[in-house]
């Protein structure tokens, strides 16, 4: 049936749906890795809008939704929040009853009041639910200091406030890197054990890894996300699927380095030594990592250490840490205490324990006070040992030190999902559309930030997370930094190819990231691989955020990118944890693994031929630069070293040397798009002769050879 214009009602509804989606930053089509523009299905758009709190099922829903999104700015005096850059005049639209007088001012974070000046505003008044509203524009001076301020407005006795964040024009810490090049190790910390580990790499192993590589001239060590998982076994294997991104994983605590260890009674010390002895054998055993066994033993030891009375000085330090972290730490500790005995599927989580503020949870804060203190104490110990790692890294001569990794998101059932549910979108998870390496797409099973609610919160949850991660860091790597521009939302129950992009206020998210990094004196590396809009990398460069280049992925129109055409403001490496180590990649392990898991969408022979052609194109360029001889039997180790020497020919400020490549590992740490099909994140560090410990590195000829190649190549090429 058509209306007077000849349009079918279905077409009209489809157009209204697309208009409503676009008004909320939801993509109605997207360009895939194949270069083709794909329309987004109606059901996907309706589900994603529903997750944003926007009904979109009926024509009335669509008309109402479009009217509401147009009126939204007029319903409050101030915007939900304002984020701007230093040195720029900030203009703010204020909506008041027509003809009402209005005052606007800022209270800076140091307590100074700054009044805003009214500017001419030609916006005509409009009727808003029966009230005539006018628009007034106010300007704030360009010399406002960096930081978190509060913007106020008052009109006819009504007052409103919102966060005003002034961010750096460009992250200052990046400037120094552009005149100094550094190489550093990249490692999955849990896989890097020493003879003193409890079956899993820990914070003290990080101290040793930093000291060894720092003495060899490294400028940094980049590790996997160290975010907290479950409070007791069983725990998640993937470091990229934590329960919270703000707090750290006690699994990494070195028991013997906790100061109270020295004051244990003989019986408790003997018990801990017995636990340690049983797990020391796991460090050199063949087989996969067993986080549950290690964590169970560590928790038993940590309970004994927690029972040791703290000295007055130590008690004051603990109290200061708890005060610094505040309510966020209290709520996290409460979640941990509840999760120790409430399984994830327990009905309480959707009922009386649905949020930290319920009457039940308030009662449990008192009933579980001892357990809350234990979990706060665990975070304090993590903080102390991370501080020690960064100090050791700097003491060894590292210019940057420890670079932490920030995961994309968290579990749908976990601490952040519970504490921050007000700023997360329900009914959807994030992932990635199909691409050349994951031809069925990926679902990371993580709830996304709700763009509007995050802005209305003044971005405080985002800020608090960044501050904790950056406290003892020389840098931060942001996994899938493209997610600060747009994220691939997948409705629950749909396949990963049935999602769409939802856009975020990247000016706010990138600006706040730069602000917190600058205050911490840290650099920021954005993992900007995958499908992205062309202007995104230029924007990141403008803001002082480093990009990421992986040798195999860098191509121009004529083939593999010549080294001189790589970006300077970049971390360049030969591989990434989502590929096999370079020795395995050269052997085609990535194709063999994906074939065995049924992840290929074209015949395996075609995949092998494409992989071989890609490798040969890169190796031909390496030979052309005189880094490899023409003969084909030069050996895997020499080929790996030549590839790293090739990266030194680039102008990139940072060069990453994968620890797995330095010891000759071939096994894939993670195969994206899989869960139980492959032992992701459970592969211990090893080489051709078996497990490799940190103790082995100083005397490893293979390790020293690759490090020497990179160090000498950097000297030779500036």
C-alpha cells in the first residue's frame, strides 16, 4: 500500500528507521574488508536501537524517537558533558525558558571560579512540551587549565551542572619519542615463568624480564592486560576477557615478595613453602598452563599472609591506598566477596544483588566486612608489586618502562558489568565483522559502553579505569583503539556477521585518554589494525597517539610497504599475539590451524598459496635490502632475524621484539574466533628444546642473537 507520494509504507518505515539509527550514531551500512558496501538488516538496527534505550519496532516508535532526539538538547540547561582541547575557546549552548536570565560559570578542579561570557545566539525559540524555550550561547576562555572541571548554569532558580574536561591538544610524551627510537620486548606475562614462579608468570618475573632486557638496551616491556578475573577458581584464561578493567589480577602476585611473608609463624611459612614446592615443578613441565591450580594455591597462601598483623606504617599505607581508590574499590571488593559464593547464574544477581546500591548489598557490606578487606588488600599488594616492576624497569635504564595493555571490554557477567551497568548497553556484545583472517567475524562477548550514558556520567568510569592502569606504567597499549571511534555491536543471539557499527564521541574518549596519559607521564600506543576509516589514523597522529604496524599487514598499492614508507609515530613489529610466532608463521601454521578449526571460507590450497605468495613478497623486499641472501636454505632463525632487522630500517619510534620470536617458539598463543576449540592463552613460553624460563634468557644464544641484531640495526639506522 502506498501513500500520496507513491511510496510504500514499508519503504517509509525503512527510511524512518534509518534516519533514527543515524541520529543515534548507528550505521545503516558498512564497508567490509572486501571493499563492498553492505546494508544493515532491519532487525539488527531495531535491536541495537533497543540497546540504546530507543524503541524502534513500530511506525509510532520511529516518529516518536525522531521527535525525542531532536528535542533532547532542549530538555536540560546544559549538555550531558563538555570535552574540549586546551588553548581553544569553549562554546556551550544553554537552553532556558524564553526570556529568562541565565548565568554560566566554571569551577576548576583547583577551586577557581571562571565566569563565562554570553555570545550572540540566533537560534529561534521553540515550544518544548508546552513551554517556550530559548537557546543562549556562552563562551569560556581559551586559557582554562588542563583537567576535570565542573560547569554550572543557573536560570530562574533552576541550576544544572556537568563535567567540563580540558584535554591536551597533543600528548606531550610523544614528542620525545620522535627524536629517540627504542626497542622493547613484547610478552604474555603469564607464560613467562622463572624457577621461582608458581606455575604462572608473575609481577616479580616482570621485574626480572625488565632488568634483563633493560640491561640489553631495551626501552620498554609491553605485556598483556593484567586486569582482574574471577575472585576464585575457575578463572578465565583470556587476559582480554576480564571481569574488570580497572583493577588487577592477584594471580600475578609473587607470594614471597609480600612484606608480611617475613613475619609468618613457622607453621604458616612451612605451609606456603610446601605449596610453592609443588608448583615449582610446573614451571618446567611439558603441557599447558593451569591457572586454576596456581591461583588456588596462591589464594591459600595469601589468606595466611593477610592474617599477619600489619605494622603501623604498613597499615597507614593500606588505608591511604583504599582512600585513593575510594568507592570503586569498595564496590569491586563487595562483588568479589559475593562472587566467592554466588555462582554467575545465581538468581540473586538479577534480583536483590543486582547492583551495589541495593538494600541487600548494603547489608552484605557489613556482613562480609572481613572479605571486603581481604579483596581490597589484594589490590594493594598488586599495586605495590606493579610499582616495584616499573621502578626496576627505569632503574635498568629503560626510557619508558612497563607498557600495560588495555583490553577492549569485560565479561557480560562480572565486576564491571555489575558495578557499571548504568553506563553499559544491554542486549548486545561487541566484536568484529568478517575480515581476511576471521572470515566468519568475531564475537568478543563483551558489553559496550553506552555512548549517551557514559557522557552523562561525565566519563568518570572511563577516567577512573585509565588512572588505575596508568599509575605505575610508562605507557599503555589500547587494544582495538578503533573502538573509541566506533564499535561493532552484535545483538544477543545473532551471528558476528549480523552486527553494525555504533559511533562514539572520539574527541572526548581520545582526549581523556591523552589527558590521563600526560598526567601519568606515559605514552599511548593504539592498536589500529583492521577495518577503519581513512581519516582515523591521521586523527590519532594529530593527538599524539602512536599507531601499530605489523610487518605482514603493511601493504601499499604495489605490494609490501617499503620500510621508509612506514609511519614514524608508530610501534612496529614483525608479528602479533593473534598470529603464530614468526617461525610458525613462516611454516604456515596460521593456515593449518584455521583449516583444522573449520575457520576457512575458501579451499585450503587457495589459502596456502595466498599465504606463501604474501610471505615471498615480503622476503623478496628483505633480500632486496641486503638482509637475506638469495638462497632458500638460510634457516628459520636467520630469516626471523632478517625480518626484525628490516623493521629497524623503518622510521618507527618504537620497535617491538616478540619474546616468543627471541626463543624460537612456533605455537599460536591465540586463534581469534575460537574458544574451547584451541587452548588459547594457555601456551607456556618455549622453544625448540622445550620450556624456556627467565633464568635461561641471559645465557641463551638465540635470545642474545636476535636482541643483538635489533640493537645493532637500530644503531646503524639511527
